[in-house]
């Protein structure tokens, strides 16, 4: 199976706080048998939030392929944020969390827990989400569900915290507490 490029910009940013890579994990999408609607809606939403979409790719549900693409986006594209969509469930082909764990140096469980908690008010299936959030170097990696609706709903949960998280991950030395 191969990776299918949906769109890629050749721009690379050295100050990458507001840059994002979107990785859709889908066997059928990677084979060109399914349109990447989740990647498209995430791209549109991130642009609305002022992020620069550096690349958008579709990869198959293969741990090593996903991990390689995550590393490429961190090391070559130097994005501040990577969002994945798909592969976070409990089927044997859902391996995005394992691929992400192979790459991240630290996890950010509060963000994943917040997404699951918010989703649980909409569907009991949120309990079987295995999505994780973690950090590699100065890049935040977020696993989102594969459906366009679920991906956007989960992204909306963490959007308010993203700017501060990215600033801190990328070395902002200022105090986190608000002045009294």
C-alpha cells in the first residue's frame, strides 16, 4: 500500500507555531477508493483558525507507514501541530495510537481525555476511542476520529487550549498563571 498525497505545500517554516499537517489514516483512502472528507473539513477548520496547512496526506492503516509520516512532518516539514484522522478505534486495523506512541516523547493525556469526555455526551461509542495526544520535539500530535463529524467535534474541544499549548511546547518561557 502506498501513501497518497492529497495536497502539499513546499513551504517550510522555521517559526512553526501556527503550521499544521493533516494525516488521514485510511486503507481505502490511500488506495484512492474513498474521498478524504475528514482531511478536507479539518483543513478548512484549521485555516479558519489562522493555521497554515503545510501538508495533507492520506496513508494506509499500517503502523510503520503512519509513524514514518509523523516523523517526516516533524523533522522535514517542521510543523507545530499534526492532526491525524482515523484509526483510533478497536478493530485490528486501527493502529494510529500505536504508531503515534512509537513517535511521541511525552503524552498529553488531558487533551485526549477532554475529547473523550465531550464525545461521551454525544455517543457511548466514545468509550472505545483510543486516541492519544503527544509531543515530539516541538510538535504536538493529536489523534482524531475518522468521521468528518467526529473529527471536527473533537478538534473543537481542544481548540481553545491549542495556542497556549503550542507556545509552551515551542519554548515560551512566560508564566502560565494569570496575574491576580
